[in-house]
């Protein structure tokens, strides 16, 4: 039971969001990319694999559909993990599971582990994904598996079959110890992900990626949420031009305008 699993999400790329004139956002037009903090999780999983000596698996659950137009992005995200040192990957892609939610993702990961007979000592994930930032999936998965759960880990060591971790709780750093098996969510401070070499990228194309559908996972929880629409925040500027014959006059007019707007109070 020295295997490690790392969760990899193909997230909506926030840098590629386009807001329409009416504030609407077309989710289907936003490309997917590997979630940034998942890169840190993969890097840490590769390091820990050298300590535990087992296999390293990646599991990715497609959250955003339709599957036909998303599979390329999903596989690119998984292949990046394979190039960084993951041995084998499993992807779950089914239109009945999109748009997914955190409970569905956690249950899907649990079902993949059960179906494939994988009993990992460690499961690593990013502290949050870049598209929804809920930080729920690792905790939900730990509850389903009955594993120890450590969140927001910024430093991690294995000693005597135990985990010694530093947790970033914003106001202070907490040092905790836990037994294996465990689910751990990591922060970006835990490491600096290394880009894969050309040789690693070429080798990744020969590593196995097993595709699964909802019908292959009988215990999966179907999505409960329904996305009715998403609106982008639009800021309308007043475009007020302040003129004057001198800087002092312009400054006085600007102060008067800010007072009228309630920005400044005398």
C-alpha cells in the first residue's frame, strides 16, 4: 500500500473568459487547462514516490462538457502530469456528469479507486481549483474513504510511517502529525513545479490513460446542481472629464466631485 494518487483537474482557464455585452459568459467557449495548484500537487507526489517506492496514478474527472469538444483539453492536462512523472492515468468523462459538482467528483474518484483495486497510502490534490475555488473535493474524498485529511499543507515529510506537515492557516503555521493513509491538499508554497523535459514529454505519450464513463462506476453520485446561467461583473465608468486653468483648480473640482459621490467626507 505504498501507491500514491494525485488528483488533476482540467479547469476553465480564467485568462480566457470573455464577457458579452449583456454580461453573459459562454462556458463552452472557455478552454480548459490543468489547474495551477494541481501542478504543485503533481510535483510533490513525484517527490514522495521516491520515498514510498510505489506507483503514482493520476485521476481526472471531467467537470465541464460537452465531452466531444473537451477531451483534447482533458488529455493535455493529464499528459502534462504523465510527463512530470506520473506512471498511469484514469479519466472519467461523461456528459451525464457535466457540469459536475464537488460531491460528484469525490464520489467518482472513490469509484475509480474501487474499480481499479488501488489502495493508495497518499492522495494529493491542490488546495483549490482555479475555476471554482471551493477546496471541497479533497475533504469529501477523505470522508468517503475514511482517510485522515490534512488541508492547506505547505511542507510535507514522511517519517516512520507518519506524515509531518506544516499547514498554512493564514495567521499562523500549524505543525501536525498523522498516520497513513491520508488525503492531503497542498498550497503553492509547497514547491516550485519543474517543467517536463522534451524526453519526458515524449515518454508520456506511451504511458497508459484509461478512459471511464459513468456506466463503469455504479456507485457514482450524479450531479445535483444545475447551472442556470453565469454573468460577468461589468463596471460602467462615468467618464467625467475635469478641466481647469490650473492644477489647483482641477484638484479643487476633483475633491468636490469625490465629496458629491460620497467617496470623501469632510
